[in-house]
């Protein structure tokens, strides 16, 4: 089976899934551990497949991108305003129930419900 990931990856690149405008700060172990669960994402797309109600709305942020934003929001070295990106990308469609469901689907056990909370806060 061949899956066309081009639309998903095009949206994914818009969030700039890498550290940008790096702040030169000392990162404590406790602070580094805040982003640790989100760094485990292998970008397999299981969460995307598990959220058809979000993916049907073409302008909404996909769960994989949401996890990546949470990873950078919790990293003090990143200099971009990631929450602004998520608000523009319509993250309001995510509920606690959806986050819990996606957390159970994730093969790496990433707390997607926690990522939703971080990005929406």
C-alpha cells in the first residue's frame, strides 16, 4: 500500500518543525524533561489516522503537528511563538476526549491530551 502524505507534510512544514531563533540558555534537567514525552514522536501518522473529524477540516492543525508544537513550546531554547501558529491553525477543534483517544492510539504512548492542553493554554 502506498499512502500519499504530501498534503500532511506540506502542512507540517508550515509549523517549522525544528528549533529556530535558538536562545542560548542553560537548560536544567527538569526543564528538558518537560519536552521529553513529545520528543519521542516518530511521526508515524497513527494520530492523524485516528482523528478523521479533525483531518476532514482541511484548515485544522493535524495531531502530529500539534505534538511538535508542544515539544517546542516546552523547550526554552526555541525563539518562535509557536502558540501563535497553533491559534492560526485552528486548534480549538481538539477536545479532552479526542486527546485521550489519540494518546491511546499512539504506539509511543505520547500524551497527546497533554500536548493539546499545553498548546491551548
